[in-house]
């Protein structure tokens, strides 16, 4: 009887509408998925599904949505990096290999130019010595450079591996399934960390930035290429019109997927503007953080160093 009375008093003393258990906390904090409000776990699952859905048409859609300009943006990122033979690069959320293939091409080109300069300065070399130098370079065209592509989505990695095989990329290239928020790599391992059009799809950007800092060597560089915010009001309105009225239609026509591309458009609007992202990168510990706007801020390249 005493126990029953205690239970009754406890029920009466609880305010009306108060939860019986802390069920809300189990679902995690609320976050944005495009313009929807979802839990952290729901966001992870939905984003994974988006990229699983679009993986096979990802490159075609990138060309269609940006009129091919995304290729120029990625080339600018590579020239800004300016990697030399021996560079160890981690490309996160790079499943389809666009940055990795550019890195390999760039380093091979640098290696070739270095060899040509070396041979020009040795005019007395015999034909045999010149031939042997080129043969040696043929088998070590990357100068011990390596690029590791890390992506959380198996389907995106599958597409990247197929492209690499088709295009003949194998030397100095590896593929790893991994989460940007919890990278499966040792501390102080990489010379450069890149993430191109991927960081806005990370659930916890702060954790991804901390992980980027952790895996970089002292003196290593962080580079992020991402859609950003247009400051010109007229251009911004035109950009919004194109984004919301054209891109989802292209997604439906080319990939048979309206919703995924609607999300991608909305996710750009929810992403932090340039100065805010810069502050987040600095908070993660990076120094000399700056950014370069491309095409009036439609995209921006953020850069920082681990000192």
C-alpha cells in the first residue's frame, strides 16, 4: 500500500505533458537535411542514400548542372595545391576519383619537367644514359607520390575504381572506405588533405575538420572546394532560379531522381558562408586560413595549414 501511494504521488507531481523517459535524447540533436529538420542519425542515413542513388550518374550530372565548369574549379584547386613528387595526399569524399586522377596527372607532369631540365643540364650524356633515365622515370613517374581516396559510400568508391581501371590509373592510388568524422588513419600522416564538394554533406563539420587536422603532418595543408554564397544580389537571384527550377529537372531527366538533386540544391543554401567556414577551420587549429571565391562565390576554395 505504501509503495502504491508513492507511485501515485510521483505521477501527480509530474507536470502535465512531461515525458516519461528521455526518449528525445536517443534520437540525437536536430539538424538540417536540405530544408527539412531531422535528427543527426536520420541525416546520416538520408545523405548516404542520396549518394548511393546518384553514384552512377554523378559525373554526368556534374557536367550538366555546372555546364562543365566543375572541371575548371577542380583544375584550379590542383594548381593551388601545386603538389611535387613525393607528396602524400588524402582526398576525402572523393569517391569518383576526380581529384585523385588530377593529382596523378599533375605530379607526373612535374616529374617529367624535372627530368627534362636535369637532362638539359647534362649535355654530355650518351644516348644510352638518356634512354635509361627515361625508362627509370617511366616506372617511377610519380616520384613516390601517393593519393588515398577515402569515401563513406561504397557505391561512390565502386564507381571511382571502375573509372580508374578504365582510364588506366593504378600506380600510387588506393581506395579506403571511411568516415570523414572518424578517419581510419594515423596521426601526422599526410602532406595534403582535400575535400571537394563533400564537406557540406558531412553531418558534423567540426569533427571532420578536427580529423583533417589530426591526420595532417606539421606543415601539411588543408584544401576545401565547396559551393558557397554569392554576394551579388542580381547574380544570386539568377543562381537561385537556375538551381531550384532547372537542376532538379535535370536530375529527373538524366538520373531519374528529382529528390536527391533537390536536396543537393537545398544543402548549398544551408551551408555556412565563406567567413563562417573560415572561422570553423581556424577553430579546428589551422593557421593562415584564407579563401578564394570562384565565379563570384558560387564556389570557394578554403585553405589552411597545420603548423
